[in-house]
C-alpha cells in the first residue's frame, strides 16, 4: 500500500480509497491537502475540493466524515442523554457525550459534532423555561465566563485538555464531598453566596468549556450554592450555557473546526435531540425539589468521576 493512500468506510458500507496529495503551505501557517478519490467500488470518480487544516494539522481534512452505523448509534445515544439531562436536570449526563464519541472518532471532531447540538438543546430549554431564570445570577456569572472563554481561546493550542479535565473533575468531587461532610444546610440562602467564588467558578467554566468541553461542573456547583428552585435552576443554567456555547461556536468557527459534512452530521441527529429533550421536560415536571437537589449533586459527582477517570486514562494511555 502506498504511504499516501488512505481508506474510509462510509455509512453505506462502501470502501473508498483516497490518495493524499502532498501538503502545500498556505496562509497563516496552515496547510492545504489535496484529497482525490481514485477508486470506488461503483467505479465512480470525483475530485474533492481542497480542504484547509486549520487546527495545527491534527484534524482530518474532512473534519467529520460520514459515520459508520456504530458511530451513528453511539452519537444518537449520546445526544439523547445530553438532551434529557440538560433540559430536565441542568446537565450531568451530557458530559459523557464527548468521551462516548471518542470511541469512534477523534476528540476534537466529537466536540465539533456536539457543539451545534448543545446550542439546539439550550435554545429549546431557554424557550421552555423562558419565564423562570434568574437575571441576577446570569449577570453575576457572565463576566468571569467571558474572561475564561478568552483565556481558553488563547491557550487552546498549548494546553493538554486531559489535565484540565482532571482538575475540573477533582474540583467537582471536592465540592460534593464538602457538602456531604457538612450535611444539608437548609438555612443557606443566596445572600450567603461568595461573589469571588461565583466569579472564579464562572471563569473556570468558560475556560474549561472551551478547552475541554468540561464547563458544566463549576456552574452546577455555583448554582447549587444559590439554592434556586428546580425550574429556576434549570432555566438559569440553560440561559448561561446558551450564551457560553454561542461564544464557543464563534471561537470554533475561527479555528476552522466546522465543516459542511460535520454540520450535516449534527443536523441528522436532531430527532434524537428532540426525543431526549421531551423526556427531560416530562421528568422535570414529575420530580420533587428535594429529589431534584439530590439528583443534581449525584450527577455532579458522576461528572467529576468521569472527568478524572477519562483524563487520567488518556494521560497514561
């Protein structure tokens, strides 16, 4: 096999052979790669356009190609669980999305596939809970988050996302452990919330969300200290991440992480998003405030464990 030959099995099971042409230097220090399909089982020939590899040559020129059946089923399960947890319980299971998809595609491609879906979930949740969010909390969270996103964009190419994941996971587990050891303090109100702590949590969320798609745990911890009613909790979380993910979309676009094929793949998963969101809305209406709070802490702990285990396994693997 020629060293510049590659293969790809599409959704239809047809094996296609590609010839990777020599990379040519283009603007901004990136490379363009000629992708020419030279063989197809149906004897069909076509020429692919030149794709720009904008992420330091670590992403396939396709960004997100056609998925196999196995990859599509995993993606469908991931987005359904994400829609359910974000719309009903302000997240938790959603943090499993990227790790699940990395079983069948590179992590950056998985993140680019999921980001438009996260925005769609946020839009549906914001509309559903449009009268319930806390403007005070949103305004308190946004300054730190904006700074965090900026820092994440600057350090995106120089940081190991696994180290970020481990740090965020340990923070989440530490928060849950502190609450568990201290016991439930029913007298705590939003007036006892530490403003510097909220700023730090939102900054870490913006930074970790951009670098490693791990911005949920810091915000969930911050909102739990605010003692919000369950619907206000989910609504405020939804508005915050609608703004945060919107900013991330702009950043990902500037880094060249989106493609037509990737957006088409995201769009094909929207029915599963709708299913998960509908189930999440229904479960939210049926769960009590006490059970909601306990579940929120449990999902936060689960997210922390997942981040630590995933980050450590990737570092040592």
